[in-house]
């Protein structure tokens, strides 16, 4: 498969930062993803490149744009851009969603909100010596800026218990009944409450957790097969299909730096 971009990806609890160089090698068109949706708030930031984000209803071109969790969208870009992904159930995620999006699926963000963080991320990406710890720190600063001064209610405690437990079970099969017992709920009640609180069925949310673990392993140098098996996927093909459905490109289209 054609490599569409060079990428560096770092992840930490509840969030992740991708720095992606989609500079074309020739005069080809801008790089474009398939229509896709993922269970994370996404903030896309120009680092000198330019991009357009669109849903079925609207299209936005700006220096920084937020996309609501689970909103289907298409991304088209050229040059250096950053993506911040934030778990919507986290305290910072709920605050960021309220501050950046309100009830919108897509919203431009004032670039002044980012201060000098864009320049610092570019310097990190271009540096001769890789410094992922600093990139994580910059990502955390971005998330803090997105969520500052915003109030947000926490999810139901029972759902929070299930979410925390599920994140520790990704290397083995997990059933709805198992999760329901953790939340001290019946399976039918958890099924309803989980969708109400997260917007996703528990099974789909679990798949998202597995994907984020696989992505972390892949970004750290594991092969697709190793990342798949370490995250509960049947094989690398299953991981690739899930990755493409949720991010709009195949993992093999990204060259990790």
C-alpha cells in the first residue's frame, strides 16, 4: 500500500497526540481519508500545513478544528498537522467537548488558545534526537488548554467502574455479563446505561479500547501482527480493517518515525 504520511504517535491515559507529515512527494492532490468515525474527541491543528474537515452537513477549513466523538467525518490535508484525540468519558474530555464543541459536531477553534504549543511541537518533531516524553508533555498541555475553565459532570459511577475494569482486560475475552457484575448491574441495565453515558454499545467501546492499545504498540515499533495479538484482535487483518474504519486510512499507509 502507498505510504500517505510520516507519523509520530504518543499516547497517555485518556488521550493521544499524532504529528503527521502529509507533504506530497510530487504534485499529487492533497491526502484524503475515507469517511470514518471514532470514539474520541479529535482536535486537528495546522503546524504549517493546511487541511479541511467535513461532515455530511458542513466543511470547515481553519488552523484548528474540533470534531465531536463518534461524528463521521472526512479529512483532507497537505503538510504538517497534529491530531489530539481525547477520551470523551474522561473529566478533561467532557470539559473539552463542552468548551470546544457545545452541541456541534464540528467547530473551528481560536488559534490563540494554543499559545506557543504549535511551534514547540514542530521543533520536537523536527529535532534530530527523538523525545517522546516531551511530546507527551506538550500533548497534555494542549488537552489542558482545551478543557480549561470548562465544567463537566462525570459519567455514572457504575459506568466509570466498568470502563476502568475493561481497560485492564484487553488481553482476554470479555462479556457483557462480566462487565455487568463489575458495575453491580444486570446485563440489560448495563447495556442501556452504557449507551446512554458513552454513546456506544459496550462491545463497540471495548473494540475502541483494543484499537488504542494496538495503536500504542504499533507506534512503539511493534509489527501489525504483534500489535493485533497483544490487543485482543484475531489477526493483523482484523486490526487493519478496524483501524481503517475508525481513522479512514490503513495503518500501513502511515510510516512511523
